[in-house]
C-alpha cells in the first residue's frame, strides 16, 4: 500500500491481521507479548490506511462538494478564532486604560501591558495620549496612525493586522494581533489564520477587503455592524489534495509498520519459534524494506534523501541511508541469531573458509558501501555524518561478528590472540587515517592492510564474552574512517565542479530562469522591491539556491532591485539589454562577465519597461546574503564551508584536471580561469582538519554507532529472555555496598564534570554574544548621522549594513524598505530597549532577535539632538 495505495491491499492487510489476532490464543506463550505489540501496530496501520482510502474515495466521488464542506468548516473555525481574539484584545485594551496615566516606574507599565496582551510575538498593546505614543508592549506589525477605527484590519506589504481600540478621554488603547503573514514574512511570524489546526483538503486562506464581492463560499467577517474582511478557503487541485492525503497517511502507516516489523523480529528471534521461522521472518523483513518506498519520506528527513546517499548496485536496499540502516540492522540481527543457535556446530573447514573470505573482502565491501555517500554543496554537519556512519557500522558489525564466529570455530578451543588486539589495531588505523591521506582523495595502498590486519586479529581472537563489543568497536572505527574519507573526497569533487562551472549557471538553472521569464510576460511592471520578491518566491528559483538578482527597469532607469546573493554584474550591459528588450517583443538572453564567473542575463519585455533576471553559477566565490534570515529567506548553508575558492591574478597553463597537493592538513589545487582583466587562476583549498578537531567528533560518532549496535543486540537479548534475567540479577546486586560505592564514586566525578562542561559552554556562548554586541556597537559608532537628506542610505552602503531610524519609539525610516517591512521586531522599538535608551538614558543598547534557525543581534544608539529630536539608530 505504501508503494501503490489501493483498497485491495488494505482489505488484505485487515483480513490477515484479524486471522493473526484470532490465532494468538494458540500461539506459544513466549511469543504472545511481541505478537500482541505487532498486532496492535498492524491494526493502527490498517486504520490509518483505511481512513486515507475512505477520504480519497469520498473526495474522488465529489471533489467540489468535499472541498466546499471542508472550506465551510475551516471558515467557521476562523470566525470563532477571530471572535475570541477580538474579545481578548478588547479585554487587554480595557486593562491598559485602567493603568495610571503617569508613573514613576515606566517599566511596571510595560510589564502590565505585556501581561495583559499575553502573546508578545503576535500581539501588541499600545497606549497613546492624543497622538503621542506613551507606552507599548508586544510586536506591532502595522503603523499606529493607520489604526483609526474602533476595530478593523490593516494591510501591510507582507501581512494583515487585526486591531481593536478603546478610548477614554484623551487616552487611547490599541490592541493588535497579526491575522495573516504573506511569504516570506510567514517564516518570521505566523498569523492567527495560519496558526489554526490544518486540514487535509484546505491549504489555507486568502483575504480581501470587506467591500469586495463575497460570492459563494466566502466569509464576510463583521464585527458588530462593521465589516472587517472577506476570507476564502484555498482548496488546491485534486492531484495536490490526493498527494497531501497520502503524504500524511504514509507517515502514520510507515511508523506503524516500523513498530510492527520490530515486534515481528523480536517474536521470530525467540528460540521457541524455531530456525525455519526465524529465517523466513528475516526474509519477510528484507522484503518489506525493498517494497516500502522510503524515498517518499525525503521531505521529512535527510535520512530518506537519495541526494545524500544512493548506491545503484544495492537497488532498494541502498536507495537511501534509511534503507541501508534497516537492511544492515536486519542482517546483523540475523547474524546474531545464527551465531547463537548454530554455535560451535559449524564445520571447521566452513569456518576457515568463511573467515578467510571475510578478512579478504570485508574492508572492500565497506568501501563499496561508502561510495554511495554524496556530501551536499553546502557542507555536511554532524547530523549527516551520523546518517552515514550508523548504517555502515551496522553492516560492518554484521560482517565482523560472522567472521569472528567463523574464526573461533576454525581455531577450536581457546587458542588465539587477545580479544583487544583487533580494536587496538583499528584504533591506530583510524588515528593515522587523516595523516596519510593523499591528494586528491585516496589512502596509500598499504593502508588497507592495517584494516585487514585488524579484522584478522578479530577473527583469530580467542573466545570471549566481549567478542560483540570488540567487533562493534572495530566496525565503528572503520565506519567513521570511511565516512571521513568519503566526505573529504566528495568535498574535492565539489570544489572541482565549482571551478569548472564558472562560465555560467548550468542548464537546469537556465531552464528555471527561462520559466520565470515566461511567467513575467503577462504581468504588470513591478515598481517596488516587494513585488520583485513575490515573483522570486513564486518561482522555482527560490528553492534551487542559485544566486539571483531581479531588477525592474523603466528605460535605463532601475525602479527596484532584489537579490538573493551579492555578486558582480556588468550593470551598463544589463541596462542596455533592458532598454533593448523594452523596445522589442522578445526576451533577450546574454551571458556577461564582470568577474571570473559568467552571469546569465534574461531581459523580459513588460508593459512600460522590462525586468532583468540575472543568474550566476553556484560558486563559493559568491558569498551568502548576511540578511537572508532577516528577510525570512532560507539560508544557503548552516555548516562550515566544504572548501574555499580564491582568485589569484596569475596566468596558468591550460590543463585537463586540477593538480592537487597536500600541505599540512589542507589540500590545495589551481585551475585556469578567465577574468575581465586577463588570465587568472582559481585557487582551491580543502581543509581536512587536524586530529584535535577530528578525534572528539569521531569519538561521539563511535559512541552513537555502538549505541545502534547495542539496540540490535538488545532486541535479540529481549527475544532470548536474557535481558530479563540480567535485570533481575542486577536488581539484587544494586543493594550491595560495592555497587553503592561504585555509583557514588561515579557520580562524584560525573556531576562536577557535567557542571564544568555546562559552565564552559555558557562562557563560550557569552563570549560569542559579547563579540557580536561589540561588532554591532562599533558599527553604530561609525555611522555619521545627519548633514544630508539621504544620509541613512549612504551610511548603509558605506558600512555595508542595514540601518533603521526610530523617533519616539516608532520606526520612521530605513536604509532598505524591504528590510523594514519584514523585520521581526515590527514597527515599534522593543519596549525593553526604549526603557534602556529613553528612560535610563543609556547611550546604546543591544538585543538579540529570534530568527528562523538562528538568533540575530540588533544594536541601538541614541543620536545627538542636532540630528533630530528623540532619534534612535538601529543596526
């Protein structure tokens, strides 16, 4: 059903589940507990799949009727939410009017307003004496002067704000709430309509003015006798609704199937089930892994993403990291069962043959599995290292457990090397791996011999109760080493692809730009940055991550510009292309070069002018937009860069490949490029990092790899009943003086070490925040205010930073109107900052701002009275 949703599969699964439940009373007693868990999970699976099929069938029969019904339900839910919100807002406004008109403690007034409004991220409460802003709390997403009526909705460039006012004499209290946030502002703060519980059929709401024609199926919201807005539920196409229904159902069914599969494996692993049942159960589990479309869950986690791991030779079992993890865990469980049930009964000649084959081919099998690792262009963080390391460790552990068992059988008796020899050799091999790595990306031929020797020592080890731990340790060390080598090799390949593609964006990026150009042909000419941003977000370019700049032209005069990344452009050539396109009827496409990389320019004729789409190749020569998160745009990277590219004005002879060389812990390479001023070379550096960085990271990965192996071992131990016996024995020993003394000594060292680690982390965090505050403060001090009308924008360009100007706590000007419209702090200064620079008479202040996936730092400085009264600069 996961691969191909059909009713027949659900019916078959339901019948099989009922039969299995009926047969549970005749099942052997040791099997009943895991089989019961499996049946419960399968029942949940059938219910989730059946519910999805029922919804799909209902929608397929009458999509319009279902859409209308769901839309009406969601609109009624929106009506009730707005009713409740207006009640809360008016109650907060009345509480604000009850506060004293003047106070010696303004901080208490702000605190009272904050308690009255509650949600300070989406709501605001403002007090005015006449037209003078007196006190406020929360986040206001509108201009106070626009909030004139007793209640209403005010539109801003990127959202709608609901407000209610209460007057008492010359004092006015205004309570506001963010009703809707348009992209990309919805990544910074979500409106009331977007925080409502979702629906499988309805995608969201669209809003219009209250005087629009409501039409059928629309909600005209009226507050008393005052209409506020018209809302319509957005129902996507039938195909999109089917995809949404199946996507949600697949997650529930997938989780239930995983639980059922684990319980099933525990059941067949019990000795009372028999060897034939165990073998058949493992084959059933492997068949489930091959049939289940795990790549469908790639939107949920990179664990299922074939872009970061894919190996063609393994087909469905190596289609992504999740498939390899499940396959490796199942094979490891099967190997543990075989080792325990067959034991020393394996013929010695078979053990010798199996041990020889494993020693010879084991390292190469692990290396082959590692070829599926594909580091992304933005770098690989700890999560990706873990995604790659765990399945490789499980697979290697299965091979080593099989090999060590075969070796013990072949040797017989207690002859052999110490059990710690294999892990010791593996530890040495892992430690020297970064030191002997050769450019551009391989180990010397003799290096694989170290791992062969480690595996041989493990195979020839004498019998020990720690055999599984030794095998898992060797496997974890090998997996971490192989992952490091694969990522280092992948970073070199990314660097080569970067410098080889500097002539311009690839064909896929060009196709996306052409698709945007076609969509712009029938649109009016954008005259502000907000409209250009909307066109960019509606296209596929926003998700592709290419450096893009859009400019609207009227003749040769630019009206508005938006860019996703800072890159060099031949602006005169672009202006000429825009003027030519405006006088023609066809788009003009040309590649220009103002740097070593080529920029593809598409000039699109539009009524009254033209729009140019500039696209550069994805290269590390182009930096990231430092304000992408402030705009609500997804950042291009969160990890340390995989490589560094620099342009050196030296000529270099043509060559077919980059000649890499290693210098210390770095790989260096050069590639000839063509610059506007003549020949040059691109110098690439790949930092392999030293042991002081790699050892802590590798140690953490090894511990997590061992935890994964321990989980598989625990399943087998639970199935055999040994886990219960072990717990009963430990419960008896826990009361002994020796155990209590050991536990006390352990906590005696652990608690201070943990406290010191937390304190050290806090100190590092505080030091980083202090550095950021210092940078912001020094930037504001460098601003030279006043003297000319456009000083704010001129200083912003000079210092390469965004600047905001507040007067009396209200945002009155900005160097970038788009930044001001999207800023998460809204149109009012944060009340804590206003108290600090206004009441406490501090010259400057800094405050962190929460951004998607990060924390920004905003600084404030009081400007001299010669520039203007009550002016505060923010950067």
